[in-house]
């Protein structure tokens, strides 16, 4: 396990301070003001924040239960939502820990990070292709991998061990443990809830161990990761084939994770590589068919200008003239019905 020479310098008192808790409430609030549970918490805001602070200060805080619901985004996902009180604490923890860990992460980790995201990731994917292909003068191979049941497979003991290497304050570790141990899949101490803001950070901390392994031990130059979806680029198919068992061994041995057997492939960039919602080719990219179908379905259900503009912005990042015209016609038709 990789240990960092840099350690978090923030104190437990800074995280649980009234100032941080009230700021966390303000950052949590946008888009949720009409929710009944949010309104109820906000009606007695000062009392509720003071009570939360008191429980944190005397270490009597206990994380509450979750409410489960399903979404399709695009595949079915099981979301677990904590109470308003607990989600405010998640924000308070996140806003103090994220700036530190963001400096620890490698440049080419793009998920749930300020200034990153899918558009930056696919832009870097194209840049790496041009570098690896010597500006389209040689064949480039891509190894694409996906982790099987990623969120459900994160091992609590391993995660806490990684966090301990960065966080010397035992009180902060106690608090983080309350959040991590508040949820698990099945009987094992595994899994993080998709609904928690802290889960985004902890997943990146967890996978940063793999990122560091790839960059410093495997010494791979062209590598990009977005959550549990990652790619390697090379002019040699054999070099990529050589990586697969090493990647699999590290994930299973150090992180208790396994590659998805149906989502690991090696193919040429020129044949079209499906990555982050787009199929990428040397001179253009096209929207994945499933993403396209989902887009038209949402326009059908919510034929608003806001939805239209969102998708026009999305498809502007690829070859999309015909798709744009079809989308505009579909939007016009839905508003005439």
C-alpha cells in the first residue's frame, strides 16, 4: 500500500466547527429547498446544527439509516440516501478533506474532481492518442477495463488503512469510520452508498492506490481513469496484454477488487473505442447508441428548452450535425403534440 509523505494538517475541531457545519448546510441546500425533509430541518436550523455539533464534540454521534431507491442512469442503480443531518455532515467532512486529497491524486484521474469531468477526460484521451500515434502515423492499441461491482466491492478495512496513511488525527479517523461503517452490502464489511458525497471522495482515495501503482511501478505513460472505468494506450498490443495480469493481481491483492470479465478488451483506436459515452476514432467521435437512445427518451419525457440545450451542449463535443438536426426536429415535434 502506498504511503504518502504528506499528511492532513486539519484538526477535528475544524471539521466539526459551527462555521463549517453552517457552511456545509449552505452548500447542501441548492436544488433541495422544496424537499420536505430539508424544509423540516431548516425550520429549526440553529437547534439542529447545535445538536449535531454537540454530538460530534462529545463523540456520541451515530450515523442514521438510509432510504433506498432505484434510478436508471443509464443502467439500473440502487441509491441510498442518508438523512439531511447526516448529509450535512458529509458535506462538512468533504469540504475539509477534498482540497488535501485533490493534491495527492494524479493528473489523469478525472472523476468527481473540480476542473475535471468527462469532457476533460475525453479531450485528454484524444491528446494521448495523437502522442502515442505520432500524429496519426502509427497504429495505437487501447486496453479498456472496468471494475466489477465497484461501489459494492470497496473493502472497509482496506479503505480505512489507506486513510490512516494520510490522516494522523485519531478523532478524524473516528468520524470517518462512523460514515464508512454506516453502510455495507450484504454481511461483509464492503461497499459505499452511491448517494453519499463522501463516497465520491473515498472512491478516489481508494483508486488512487491503483493510479500510483500504474504510474510509478508499471510506469505507464498513457493512462486515464474515470471512477472505475480506465484505459491504457500503446503502440504495442503485446505491452497491453502484458499489463492485464499485473493490473488484475494488484486490484485483487491490494484493493480486493476484480476486473469485470465482460468489460476488458484490447482493440485499435481506429476500430472505434467506447469510452465515457462516446465511440472514439482517430479523426472524430460519435455518441454511443445507448446514450443517444436515452437522450431522445428524456426529450420525450421532458421536452423543455433546458433539456434540449443540455443535450445540444453534450453532442457539440463530437461529430453531431445530423444528430443535432434530428434532436431539434424531435424537440419541435414533442412540443407540437
